[in-house]
């Protein structure tokens, strides 16, 4: 039986009557742009985070872009981030004419290594953009200390980490703001594209809301140059229903992850690191395969119908579009090594014990027959 990397059909089948009714209701209401369904979702999302504000936007990518715009990032400003992430993290910086400054990761967590930050700060540095990769919060305590000391803004890329905790604080509420994605592969997903920004800063929230709607403040009064970054009302309505299930789904992801940990203990792979004070929500369950065997294991799993995948095969400083930044190979060695060793396994909530056993057996079979 094939085991996909992700299967949303069961999740949606279970909620189908509720979602179908709600989508029809929105369609009949004629309230398609902002309005009641968006406000309802934003309030629910803010209260889920124990935060003052949540602003629904068109995607996770736009959440990042809009956050940097609202924080006043200008062409030539430098934003420190990780090269071991999805493209949009650095893409959003570069689209504003600002400069993504890639620093290396902590090889244990795959997250930005805070000890590398201060050496990268110049008079042009304006912000830090940590990514809570795979669902594990970056080390936000020291990152915020450095940000305060140097008067830098912090935008959390929490696209993969809704519901994660750092000490007793929700991801998205540690920096100036946090960005969420509801792309179908994320822990809370919609039926298309959507995202959100969470913040406790009243002024920032007001600016985000204004810029999301072209920078308009009052009828045809454009205070700033914004854009159309609005969340779709239908997606907001679907997300309101799905948010109620999120914690139950997250608990299942964690349960699957811990079961993988136990079964892969005596196999030559490194399982994900976890910490008492950081709650990992396992958007991906990512192992590290040493000794150059990653691609062979990936092929073995895929040949046996198991949807394992590499996130991410190329660190961003090696991408053609970032050639102009002139990073040399070897400049961020931990990121480069991670890209050759990581492998993500199916960990979605509805994964059955039998399916998981198949994944485990297939991995064991690979190492035993080597
Ligand atoms: C998914 C993702 C994004 C972008 O979100 P979209 O909703 O697809 O635009 C940004 N950063 C990270 C780390 C992501 O995983």
C-alpha cells in the first residue's frame, strides 16, 4: 500500500458537511472581500495565539513581504536570515530591494544559529528573520536579546510552526510579528492560498491592515503605497472551522514523530532534536542520513511507494537568482551539509499505524540489506 507524504482527503472528508455549508453560506452572503468572515477568523486566530492582533493575508509569502514593508524595510537595508529554508523567506527580503544576509544554521535544529548573528550585523542591518523550520521554534531567547541590543526588528517566519511554543510563548508572539501560511501542506491549511500575520503591537497591526488594502485609510485616501494582500473570505471561513481541530491534529503529528524516534533509535540516522522549552509541531519529520546514503534511501523509499522528500535540496545562497549576493561554496557549511543529508518522512495526522510501520520497515530493510 503506498504511503503518501501528505493526504488531506480524510481531514476534509470528516469536516465536509460543515465546510460545504459554510462555503455556500459565504457564497450566498455576497461578503467576499474582508468583512464578517475574515474578522471572525482573525479574532479566533488572535485568541488562539493569546495575541492582540491577527491580520489575514493572501499567502505566507505575502505575510513576510507585508511585514517587512510595514516595518519600513528599505532598498539596501540588510536582513539577517537562514539559507536553509523555503525560497519565500529570502525572496520577500530581496523583492523590497533589501539584502538577505545568510548566516549558518545550528546543525542539530536546522534553525538559524544565534551565535552567528552578531558577526553579520553592519550599520545597514535592520531586521532578523528567523524561521521555525519543520515546526521547531528557533532559539528566540538569545535572538531577541541580540535584536534588542542592536535595535533590530524581528519577523518570525512561522509558516511551518503554528501552535509551536518557546517557553510558554506561542511562535509568532516572540518577535515584532509572526507570519503564518495556510498553504495545503502546512499544519493548518486552507483550500487554496492564504496566510496571516500575528502581532501584539497596535501600531504595527494598524499599518499592516492599511498596507494589506493598498495603503488606503478612509475613502480613496492612500497614506502609504500598499497592495492587495487580502485574505479571501471563503478561505477565512474554512480556516475558522479547521482551527478548532488544529491542536488535535498537532498532537497526532507529535505522537507519530515520537513513535518514529523509538523505532529508528538503532538505525544509522539522526532523528529530530527536541527541547523541554521548545514545543515542536512537526510540520515535517526530518531525519539526517550520514555517509552519503541519503539519495539511495530516498530512492528506495520512493520505489516502495513511500512519499519521502527532501526539504530542502539546495541552500538558498546557491540558487541562481541569488548569485548576485556572491556567496562562495563553503560559506555556510552546516546548511550545505544539511541539504545533502536531510530526508522528510510522512507525518500527517491521519497516518495510520500500519502505514507508519511500512515506512519504518522500509528504512530498516534499506540499512540491513546495505
Ligand atoms: C510555506 C512557506 C512559506 C510561504 O508560504 P505560502 O503560503 O506558500 O506563500 C514561507 N516560508 C516558509 C518557511 C514556508 O514553509
